[in-house]
C-alpha cells in the first residue's frame, strides 16, 4: 500500500479507468484504513458503494467516515441527503 496519498489516488484512478470495481473497492478500503483522515478516500469509497447499490454498506461507510472526520461539513451534508 502506498503511504503517499497522491500515489494512492493515482492507483485508485487507474483501477477506476480499468473498470475493476471490486478491486477498486478493496484498494480504497485498504487506503482509507491506512489514512483514515483522508476525505478523498472516503468519498471514493462511498461513490463505489453507491455505484454498486450497496445501501447498507454506504450507511456503514458514512458512520465510519464521520467517526474519523467528525467535523467534516461535506460528509454531514451528504449523509443527511442520502
């Protein structure tokens, strides 16, 4: 797993371009566990689960993201509309 956030985002972008959603899902979970304060990782993880229509997983991810980033207005706004 890359320790550099920018490198991690490039990896996720490549997985997305390749269309491998399950591998993207796995990679973003690993990256968000290593960098739980990175909002971009949480946004990608949420987008992947929404794309896969996994509503219970989306709710769980919002809870997990807000646990790590409790003052993030963007997450609170999104969780209230989802």
